[in-house]
C-alpha cells in the first residue's frame, strides 16, 4: 500500500485493487483534480470548500462536487460501513471542535482497510476520542492526524496515543507557513521523533515498524 499527501487533509491511498482519495478540496487539487484519480473518495466535512460545479459530478446527496478526474469514483461523506472494490471503509461521526460540533460543526473520520492495513483518516477532528468511538474505529495501523486546526500539538499526540498506530502521518493545515512549522516542531517533540521528510509511505502488513513511527510527507499538491 502506498500513501501520499497532497496538502491540508488531502491524502491518497493506493492499494493493489483500488485507490482511495480523502478530502480532495479545490484549494489543494485545483478544478481538474491535478491528475488525482481514484475508485473511492471520502469527504470528512463536505460542506466546506466545495469543488467547482463546472467540473465533475455531485455526490449522492447532491452537495459535494468532484473534479473530472474523480467523476467515476464512489463518494462517501458520512458515517456508515461500506465495501467498494475490496476496500472496506467505516465512517465514524466525529466533530471539528470539543463541543460536539456546536462551534465548528460535525465531520466524519474514515477507517480505510486496503491490502490488510487499517488507515484512519481523521479529517479536521477537534477532540480526543471516547471509548465508544475507539471501539467503532478498532485496530489502527496508520493514523493521518491534522495539525493546525482545533487540536493543539499536545492534543494531537494524545489522540495518537489513544489510537496506538504503527505509523503516524501529520497533516499540517495551517494558512501560515511559520505557524505550520511551529506546530510540526511541537508535535514531533511530543512524539519524541525527528522530522525527516519523505515523498510517500510504502508499507505492507508485514513491514510495519515495531514501534510507533512518525513520518513527515512532502506535499504533492499546491494551493491555487
């Protein structure tokens, strides 16, 4: 399985049988998708920054717009359990603040099983997880965690401790480069790790690290 980051919370997960693209928002991928294609698309909070109506098609509920490069994908933007092309996806209701969405709204975290690996894409989650939510999510191998939103770096590290993944991929989503750099510095300090940038994560179920490893990925996307 190969995981790449396109900026903010946009991640692509490529497996043997299918490709999943999470949060392909216009500010990251542009109006044509910048060549990103996939079989499954997930939107953690589809009401924000919709993709342009001039390209692609709407999702099942008519709200979320896709670029032409993803127009044949199966779209998920809410809680539930799904199976598409050998990919198992579980959407778990979460929130973008610590007040059950009262301030910034609700969202969906997606657990994606590809090639026997369980990746949790947390979107722009703004809180730690209850025991009930942790049970809904289950075992996690890779955690994609937002930085620069409602969670402080220490809270993001605490969230990682709850999930206990083998690989952690921070997703900086700050509007200011200096702010993002500081958030990453603090997060890696909390994780007791060194920030070494690499282009992607390539891993199999048998090659997972024995200890939790934090990986800083290069962004494949550009702000437009």
